[in-house]
C-alpha cells in the first residue's frame, strides 16, 4: 500500500478528534477552520474511506476512524519522543561521538584529554578510529578527524578548527648520552645511534629549524624505524637511540629526567593540530564541547612544554 503523502495530516486529524470539533482544533493549532477541514477531507479522499461523521452540531468517528485515530495518537507520541531526544542532545552533552585520530597524536596527549572529557560528561560515548590513513569524514559518518600538518593546509570544503601546535624535538636517555661527548651541533650526532618514523622510501632525515629560521636536513640510518610514536618513545627510554618526537609526548619524561632534550636550539617546523568536520551548523553540544576541551587541553600542553 502506498504511504500517506503528508504525515502531518495524521496529526491534524488527531487534533480534531481530541478537541471534539474543527473550530476548537483550529484555534489550538492557529489555523483557519476551513483550511483544517480541507486537510482532513483530503486525507479521507486519499485513504478512500470516511473517518468522521459530520453534522452541523456534532462530530463523531466512524469505526474505521476510531481505529485509525489510535494509530495517529501513537504516531504523534512517537514524533514528540523523537523530538525530545534531539532537544536533550542539543541542550547538554550526551550521545555518541565518532572521531578519527592519527595514532601518534593519541599518545601525545589527546587520549588524556578525551578521557578527562568523558569523566566530566558521563552521558557521552566516544568511538575513536586510531589510524594514519586519509579518511572521509562525510562518507565514514565521522563527527570529526584530528590530524597534524605543516602549514599551509590543503584547501577543503570541510570546516577546520585549529586545536594547537605540535613541535618535534630530539631526545635521548641519560644512559645513552653518557656514552658520547655533549653534542654542540647536529653534525656531532654522527656517531650516535638514531631512531626514526618509518616511511615507504626508507630514506631517513631529520628536518630541523634553528632560532633564525634556518632549516637543516640531516640524513641518518636509524637502528629502529616504526610508524608508532609510542614505540619510538619506549626505544628512546631504553637507550636504543636518539628520537625526534613531539614535545608533548615526552614532556613528563623530560621533567622526570628519564629523557634529555638534545640540541634544544633545534626543533621541527611546528605542525598544526586541527580537527576537520563536515560543518559548524547543527553541531550538537557533545561534539562542540569535546572540541573546546581539545583546544584547552592543547593550550595546557603547550604551556607545560
């Protein structure tokens, strides 16, 4: 059977029955009585049955109209319940947030920010796809994706919000540093073992910038290459080699003395940590507040570094 063309007509029919007359229902709905009457009559014509018995003084349901009215009332109630769910979602953080995040960023402080947000918002669920692959936030139904890129960013039709900056620095364990003279330049690291992020070409180089903006590209042959920043940190802590890692990833290690910051006058070009999402319009509080928490969290991380 073909569905009813306009489901709103079912609500109008239910209002007429519940108010006992077209006049009372029209007054409650803010409609003209004649218009309301035409809508209900059009519904009867579409259904091919009479729902109401009309006289100049009274209004009553046919048997079919009585049974039909029961379903209309249920439909109106379900419609209200559905709207209530949306209104609640818009009024306070709740529901499921689906995000994608680069693996290294998660271990560089984002996991701690997300878990803190979840602690403060018990009605929110966050589903994280930890991946370095390129994602389509629209096609994959994501609320947003978090990535880090060196500016300028690619042009996109999507909305972008800056979360913070990420700078990579050279670190080594005290035990490893004790085996070599204190380095005075990048060239003095020639004899040191190194670690690196993996790449398809298997050619490894650290691109470092000094205070004057001069860029040095220093090729090296790492003992370990991996696309997992957490593994690089572990290897550095165990004295396997020097690693160039995000400063926020090793901030606690530097403060405790588990790692040493080598050549502090050199660092990578700052990467822009940003969230990419379909649109700012219609963003529910749960998503908006999580983005706010990420911005605040990165600001705190940068202040500590």
